[in-house]
């Protein structure tokens, strides 16, 4: 698979991850609520539980779904930050891509909520078939708030894989994943002058 990260780089921190113009309607692509069988409506998109999604496959061996221990028993989660998919070995989510002539925005949502597993101790790598995205990622020294990592890709293959690779004696996790065509106005014109780097945006705060 040939995936090309756009030649841009940014690091932003915002209280909200919704930076896309309200005039732009998100296409029906991939919005995945990881570690759950519950669909969650968030702003103008619906996150499908990965246990229910028939269009996305993921590594089930040595993986588990972890709920927020503060969640009321018997009550369905109401946000994407109340469940997580935990991986004990190298694992992946696989997305089928039908339009290979556009730029895709990939969002990875992370939040180390209270649970039977101390998610803040996780140390892991996130990558695609071509690129290392988040080496040695961890919540150990972060604030107790959700974090969203964003990347822009030119995907030229019909399949797009995101790998989660736990470090030795550790594990990986993710709360939610988004993969969808990016709006043309998403990247500021001034960003086009930054060479030889890759677009990577970090958001802090709940959706």
C-alpha cells in the first residue's frame, strides 16, 4: 500500500476537536467507537461500536473491550471516551477505501479513563504500513483529559491499516478512530510552505 503523508506539520491544542466548517457535511465513512457494541452520536457524526461494524475488521486475538469503571452498571456509554479497545499483541484495524483519489483525515482518540486496567501505564507504537505515527506513545505524563491525534494521508490503495504495537510487558489501547475524506478548506494556505514534514495535529479536551 502506498500512503503518502502530506508535507505539513502542526501542533495545536484546543478545547474542542471540531475544526471543520459547519458547512462541510461529513461523508459516511468510518467513525468507530472502539471496545464497544454501542453506537455513539457525537456532534454531527455517529460512531459505530467496533463489535457491530460489518465494514471494519480488527485483530480480536489478545484484545479486550474495557469500560469506564465510573459508568453506571447497566447504563450504555454516552461518549466515545467511556470504552476502549485494549491490545496485548501487535494488532490492527483494517479499513476498505473506495475513493483513492482524495486526501483522508485520520483521527485517533485516546483517554485513560478509570478502569480495571490502568490505561495510563500503556506504552505502545501506532503506525500504518508505510509510516510510524506515534512511537512510544503513553499517557504517563499527560493531563487527565482526552487527546486526539490527527494525520492527513493520500491513500492510493483500497485497504488502509492502522497498527497498534505494545511495548514489551505493556499493552496498547484506543477509544475511537475516524477515517474520512478531508474537506478542501481544512489546511490553511500558509501551511503549504512548510516542507519535508508531516501533518500531525494534537487536540486536548473532550469532543
